[in-house]
């Protein structure tokens, strides 16, 4: 509904859906040890990849741009690859300033094609 409302109210607006970033392997292992409410589950890279797949499908369906900048901060090019610890804050989930700089570079190099 939000995307449709934006398109209706401001049709010239460039809409970009940003993917979710992975977490480090260590953070994922810690997360798997946590007990969560049923239906919430643990925060894992597998779950993040599922969410990103849905976001990408939504972008395609809504005819908006999907920005997949996670490759610049992962350990390797594999889809299931975790966040490179060099780009992770101490919790393994939040990004460092350097990670954000890499993502900014990626965004500047991949202009929205409208």
C-alpha cells in the first residue's frame, strides 16, 4: 500500500527497496542459542536471504528498483555468505563506518535506472 500511495501522490519519485544486510557467522551462532517467541524465530542469514528474496519479488512486482548492495560487505560472493567481520560492529549485526562507506560507494556506482 505504501508504494502505491507514493506512486499515486508523487509519480516522479524514484522508489528503491533496499535489501537487508547479513550478519556475521558468530552473531548467527549466538542468535541460534536464544529462545524467541514462536513465530519470531532466530535472526539468521537464511532468514535474511528469504526476506531479501521477498523484497526483490516485491520490487519486481511493483516495478521499482531493488538495491542489492550486500555483496560489498560479505565474506564472498555466495548468496548465503555471512557479513565480513571486518565490516561488523562488536555485536556482529550492526555495520561499521567503513561498511557504510563501501555501501555508499556501491550506491553511487549503481545509479537508479529511471
